[in-house]
């Protein structure tokens, strides 16, 4: 099943090789060039391209390893000065590299599926449960769109997360810690869920039969420290430079595509108040501007999302987002401390990612997968969690549509989204033997058709005075999706 599933899906992915080329192709081509052409000490200083290396060291070494294969496809892609280079062989290599490295994700999904029997509180058991876990993970429409059309290596990265979760299910805490430390040093966005790991390992591993074990703490600490030493050791003389690349706070509160989170709603309210103020307040509303990363002027009324200032509502500094995010994590972390089992660990992990997505600084829309993929495992645990998984996943995948903006990808994203949604509903209905969504929830999900038709068709035929607001389709996607993501998060009957 492992190999067959991976190969079958790989064949489907091959059909999407001619998909549009996003800027991430050039980002990763440049990283291939940097790591293959320069010495280690120059990797985080090289700035010929605007797409500088801004992932942790293990990912840099991953690019270095890929470059050893890339040279056999087209050595010109490894020349730093070849900015924007995108030969057919280069694109072919990059597409194939994502497909091949997805095997890590398949192994991780398989590991979690096999270890679900260790969870005592799982209500649904049997072949339908196992099939649902493996199939819904492997065919995830959001991951497919982001990795195999837009282009990234998220499947490879999430594979390490699933391997870590699978190890935790078996109470192999050190192995689970190792996989997670490797993941953090591949992509630091997974810091979002680090608090859940910290609490769970401290409580479940370091407290042995309620007695604190110094020996276990030393083992765990040594493993974590050693992993980071191996990762950052070669860059010990340039740690500040590496950190400045990993955490560029000048990028602003929101990412360019407006992730469907609390700040998207905050931006929407600010825009609405600005319009009302300009209409009824006249000169009383003074519109401030701020300098974006290219030195131009940007404000929230222009639809640009870089280093911006809000107009009416207070602007939000990074520290405020960190505090708010942590406060919303606290309840699930307390519950995890009191009941440190694998199910509560997965719930806490999902909620930490969810809190970070909703309230974090400069959150990418693709980060919605950090909640969706772990929650796939929870969807077989109870009917309520299956219900909220469906709402989150279907809404979250829909929010990724603006990433695939070329018109030729219109039917592709429609097909992937609808096909996966029907598959998820059918498989989870079979697992839990009941309908999972209420009529109101079905109506909300169907309302996405209105957003889709407006954003992809109607907006471009509006009168010039309205069509000039290019951010409106993006705003519609974000506001609609934020309603689903936020309401599911705060639902009073969801287990926390």
C-alpha cells in the first residue's frame, strides 16, 4: 500500500508538469546556485538575487544535495548570475525533485496510519479508518496545489512532522524529538507548534511515573542541542546574519496574499472604516503611508501588503502578535500538561498551529496546512473532530485559490478542490457512519461558489471605477475563508 499509493499519485503529479511557473521556481533555482557555487560561509550573505537564502541550514544542505543531481539536467541553472533562468530541463528537474522527495511524506503518512492503534481513545477502527488516514493525507488538495502546481517542498517537510507524530504515538519520545528538531532546522515556520512538543516531552518523558527524571531531561536536552549544533555549527561565526535572514520582521503584518486569519478581518475593518471616514469625514481622515521593501509607498487602502500602516485602527507591532498568539495557546497547553497522552498532544499541536496562523506575524496563506494535515489524524478519533476537520480543510484549501492565479489553472484548482472535498466527506462518513455537517455548514461551504464566480469572472467585467481595485477578489477570498477558519477555532463544543 505504501509504495503503490506513492507511485500511483506520482503518476498523477506527472500530468501537472506543464503547470504555470511561480516565482518560487526562481527562489529555489537561486538557492541551488548559491549552495553549489559558493562556500558555506557565503550562503547567507549572497544577495545577487532578491530571493536570498532565508531557510535554516538543513534546508540549505538539502538544496546543496539537490544541486548534485541538478547539474546533470542543466548546469546553467546553477550559475548565480543567471537570474530568472528557467529552461525546460530546469523546470523538469524542479518538478521531479518535489515528486521524488514526497516519498518522505508517504512514509510519514504510513507510519501514522500504522500507529493509530496505539491510541486508546480512537472511536473508529478498522480498514475504513486506515484507508481514510492514508488516502486523505496523500491526496490532500491543498498540498497538491502548493507543491505540484505553485511549487514548493512542503510534502517533504510535512513528512518529517508525520514521522515525529508517529514516533510519539509509539512513545518513542527521543526519536520523535529528533525528527522534529530536524524539521525545525529545515523550515523554522514549524516553531508554531514547538510549544506543544515542549510541554508534551517535559510532562510525558521527563516526568517518569510522576517523578521528575534528570537523566531523561539530560538525554532530551543533549539530543536537541546536538541537532542544532550540527545544523548551525558551520555558521557559528555568522549567527546574527543567519538570524536576520530567518526572521525578517520588516516584511509587515500580513503576507501578500492575506492569509485568512484574524489580521485579515482586522485589515478589512480598517479598510471599511477608512472608506466610511473618507465619505463622511472628509479631511478628518488623514491617510498615512509607509515604505515597503522596494522603497515605494504603501497603505492598507492600496491593497499592497508589505511594511504598512493601518489607517484608522492601531498598527500592530510584532511583539503584540507574539503575546496574543501565546495567550491563545495557553488553554490547550494546560490541558496537555494535565493529560499528557498522544491524542491530546495532536490536539495541542493542531491548536498551537491554529493560534499561530490566526494571530501570528506575517503569516503565509500556505501555513493553513500546518493545521489541516495533523488534524487529518484527529478526524478519525471522533465525529466532532471529523466535522471541524472538514470545515477547516475545505475552507483552508479554498483560501489557496489566489496562489494559482493564471487563468489556465482555473479548472485545475476547481477539480482538485471539489474532488478532494467529496472524497473526504465520503470517507469520513463511512468511518463514523453518520452525516457530519449540518445544513447551515453545508450552505456556508456552498457559498464559496459565489466568492469563486465573483473573484474569477465578475470582477473583471465591473465598471472601471470598481474594477481598478485589484485587491477586491483577494479580499473576498480572504474574508470568506477567515470566517470559516476563525468560527471553527472558537466553536464552543470543539474539544480543546
